[in-house]
């Protein structure tokens, strides 16, 4: 079997053509049609002048069309580019230029912005517009639906397993960067990951075809509901790639924004087995919806749910425990970034959750700033490095690639910038990104650790912690906090109650209460916004 995404999915579509591959807003696409529609769009891309290694942007909301468009790009041997749908004109121009994109898929609701930026992007050969019920404002668009009606399906081709797969980072530590992998290596890594997560997959990916036949015989396919955006690694890798590579179903919502009640309704309607989210930004509203439905005497049917998977940010102990009260399932907390996976934590009713505690993945080290590779029980903190699947590098950024991907004792590691403590039992306690580290009176304080302590207060809905300049301490800790509805707590009481969970020097010197803590669509922290709020209220 050829090791590229499109070839794997072509093989699966031949075995289970009538099974559901994609579901979005009640629209169901079979594996046969997933392959057929992707092949027709692939023809359109080649007709527009794209070929192997061509880049194409996906400026789309969660939808079946997102995954069909991505597969079409894979089919021609091209490279899909994830585009954040919140980007404004300047950011879009940067990303599409930086990635050397030659085509862009976009929903009609973004047509005004496409019209605004089109002239600044002369290398784009095709603007492919997906209808979404809104008015189109760009006359040069090629209609996605017309392509399905007029294009013949592209013949299947042999593709190079060394073709780059690329995912752009969120730009939390600078401009977004394209993290490059070789497709063949990435697929092998995904299967190893699936095996480690407990999924029934073959040791050798080349035996996948036999396994798909076994799934078909036993009717044990995964149905995965992607609660977070497909434009980010968590949503795409864990939410869509995971089920689709095993012949399962990827389920999305057409609605922009997160609606917990809608999610649980989808779970009931589709008999979802897996739910993929990003931390408390998704889990808290999900828990609130379950609590409310139970109080009203109309509890949601969760009987099909086997696992909720979260990645990207820490997922608090209290919320995990709340979810487990409603249903006995696995809660899987994976720690990692676009540049590499580092650890995981699995909670059940029999294995109570612990915030920020992860079992170290094989091939992962923790190295202190002085170069010492830390042993379990060390009092030092260090950078996490992973050797499992190390990216080729950042697209068109050799300097940053050299800083992030380094050799230690002859082994190549990825160091995305996350700090941790290596505990006596070999687990790691995640502290946060070094770039966000606060230096207060010579003490290093990691925002994520303080945030999780603050969020253990039942009155707190969400929190971000930043450091701002201070004459006495160098930097002082400031917490930007939103409160649960119909709750209240004073700054003094919040600080005092948090003292139970962290050392005094880590406590915030100031608490700023806001109506809503701003996060990215994937749930990740918007520290730039939090810092501006802290500075505005620094009196």
C-alpha cells in the first residue's frame, strides 16, 4: 500500500463504499461519494494548473467540503494549507503568500474578504467558493458545486510518500509557521499513536487493508465528532484523521461557534463514539449543558460515547470529574503541539483525573536550561523534547527550524518551548511555554500552572495569567478572570482561596474581572489580549 493519505482513503472507499465517511449538519457523504467528489475537485485543481507539491488554502468552516477539498489536494499530490477563519486581510495575505498557495477554497460568507485581498495575491490560480446560504460578493469565484457537476473524476495516480504534509501553527509565539512532515512518516506515526491510545490497529500500517475488512465484518468503526475547528491540529489529526484512517466517520457541525447543546444532540443523533475538543473552553459548556438537561429531567443519551479527547491546553480536574459523573467513559488528555506529541493522561471513574499530570511518551526527554537531561524526581524544570516524529522543519524558515529541531546525544528532537517538571513516578507536570514564563523577583512562574489553580475555585469560569512590568518584582502576576453566571467572588477572596493550591509567590498580585476571557476558536489562550487588558488596568 502506498503511504499517502489519498491512497489510504482510496483503498478504504473500495472496501466500504456505502458506509458513512462524513456527516455535517445532517448531510451524509458515503465513502464512495467522498472519493468521487474529491476526485472531481482534484480534476478542477489540475485544470487550474496545480500539480504535485502545489499548495492550496482551506479558508473554510467545519464542513464536509473542508475534508473533501483537503482530500482533493492530496489526490493531486499537493499540500493543503490550513487557514484560520478569524484572520483579517493582512494575516490572510501573509499566510497565503508565505505558503505559496496557488488555490483557495473558501465559504461564501468570507467572499467580501476574498474580494478585498485577491489583487494582492496574483499567484492564486483558482478561488473556489463553497455555498453556505450567504450572498457571494466575489465575481471571479469558481463555484464548488459547479465543479462537482461539470468535472470528471481524476484517475488514480501513484504519489510520492515523501510529499510534504504541512500544518500552520497558530502563531502564538510570532507569525504562523508551516510545520512540515513527510506524508509516509506522518502516517506511520499516526498509526503508532492510535496503537498507543488503545485502538485496534495493526502493528504495521501495510496490514491496514486486512484490518478494514475486520472492522467491516464486526461493524466496529469509529464515529468521531469534531467539536473544535478542523483548521487546527487537534481537530484535524484527532478529530478527522483518526476515524477516517480507520474507515470510520468524521462528524462536524455547520454552525460557526460552539454550541454545547447542539453537540450533545449530534451525539444522540449519530451515536457518536469519540468526541474531540480543546480543554475547558469546550468541556465546561458541555458539562453545564449536561447538568442543565439533567436538572430539567431531560438528560442526554451518552450511551454511545466511549472517549472524549482533548489536546492543546490543559483540561481541569474539576470539569473532568463533572463529566464522569454523567457517564462512565475515557477522558484522554494529550499534551503536544504542531511540532510534536509529548505525553498523555487517561481518566476514568476508576482512575480519577489529575490536572496537568501526563505520562511521558516514549522518546521524550526533559532537559534543563544548562543542558542536563533530567531524571525522575529532579527539582529542576526543563524543556520538553520529543523524538517520536520530528518535523522536517518550518517552511521557509531555516533559522527557526534550527532553534526548534535539535540533536541531543545523536538523536534529533523537537523542542516547541514547553516547560515541565519530571516527577518521581516518571510523569510530567506541564508548566507552560517558556515564552510566556513570568520572572517575578527571580522566580520563574508559568501562567498555565497559576490558571489551573485559579480555575479550581468553583466561582471561576475561565482565566488567563500574564506578567507585566513591576518596579518591585521585575514582573508581577496578573490574572484576567471571568466568573460563572450567577456567582461572585472578590479579588481578595479569590487570591486567598487559591493559596491552597500554589505557593504564595505564584499568586496574582492583581485580579481583573472581565465578562469573557478571549480565546482562539480552538480554545487556546489569547495572551496578547490578556496582556493588553492587564496593562490597561494597571493602577
